[in-house]
């Protein structure tokens, strides 16, 4: 039996149909993501699942029980669903601890207090319980909203726009909390660089403030080179490791720089090549799939990056 099942769900505002015949099923433990442009009906559909809005047609089932149908709606508090809203919807007059405890209803005070402390520690907000929402950053407010949704141990969690900001955790610490673009193109440290997306680190030497000399040639940045992590002073002559993403290494038959094809992964419109340089170092290159080269073949490549992500070598 599916934990969540939608059959022909329709929702309208007046004559305007916002959700038009949606069907899908989710089993326990599954994760689904609704993607689409602003205004396509994602939030409305989540609100229907949570029980905040009635539906015009179709049905929504939880564990086989119909919780929404035309003219029938089980109240949100009886659905065992947690929801994190896009704007977080925190109560400004309540502290962080009181916001999280709100979802626990009439739990015994001691039991509720313990649950709240555990959740705040889990989301990295230990010791912040006495603060008010306006005293927190946007990312911290998002974590309070998540803790509140998790507090009553729901069977289903709904998150509205959860990826407007991401927090990368490692070894119990937040490594970087940022928008997806910056996590990929401007990672704060080596861990984030390796964890998000694909890429390699190649040695280089800073030259001229905005340039880095590498085996692949000179990489020219549109801004001065800054060393991430422990040092921001990347002066001329600094030994660095430079992050290269697959889209930074371009296939160019006219380039004198050659690399050997070690591996290739077909991805429809593109092929992801693993290439070996003269030194033995390996790089990745995303190439249009009509350039279909054999393993062991040498192809021309060149650098094409508009900024440099550099990490100062340890001990330098």
C-alpha cells in the first residue's frame, strides 16, 4: 500500500485551474521532488496534500484512507504531515524554542522541552532557543521551520522551495550555506568543492593577480584570484590547487594541447570524458555527444573558465 497516493487531483481558484489532474504514488521511505517554474502549481499541490486547501476533483489518500476529495477534507492536524513553508511562517512573538514546541500540541512540558532541545541540536541551533526569529539569519529560520515540522514525528514531510538555500554539513559542522550556484561555482572549501558536482583539483601558480599558470596553460580570471578556506591572500608565486569543472575544459581540435581519452559516459546531448594529461593528471570534460572519440584516442582541449577557484596548498 502506498503511503501517499494522488488520483486525478484538481484544484481551481474560481475559473482558473491551478492543479490539473495530478496522479502519483509514494511508498514509505521514498523521496519525490516537484520541479517547475514559478506559478506552475507546486505550492498549491503541497497545500492540498497537507490539508490546508480543499480539492475540486480527484482524491488524495494517506495509507489508503481518503483524506481529500470533492466535498471532503480531513483536517491538517489529523494527517500526521509536517510542512516547511517557503517563507518559513514562524511566529514572530515566540522564541525559537516556543516555535518548535508549537507543533507538539499538548505534550507534557518536560517531554516537549527534551524533544525541542534534541531537534535544535540536530539542525545546528544548540543554544539558540531563547532567540526570536528576527534575530536569526534566513538559513537559521529555515532550520527552525524544519525542526518545528519534525517535532511531532510526522509520517510525511512536505518542503516548499527547500533548495533556495542549501547547507552543506560535514563532521557535524555547516561547511557552507548558500544558493546552489555558489555551492557549485564558488565552494567555500575543498570538501564542498568535492561534494557538489564533479571536478578535479590541479596544481597551479598564481601569476599577475588574476592569472594562474597550469599544465593546461594560463587560466585568466575575471576577478583577482583568492585562496579559499584559511587564506585570502593569493599573491604572485603562491602554490595553489585549482578547481576545474567539466565545463571548464573544452574540446578543441585546433588546440595543440592533447589529452588521452580514459573513460567516457554518454549523457544524451553530452559525453563526459575523463582525460589524461601529459603529466598523468586527469581532468573531466563535457563534450557535445556528436564528438564521439574512442578510448585511448588523443583529443585537443583548452581551458575556458571565467573565474578561478583556488585552494592554497597546505604548508605553503
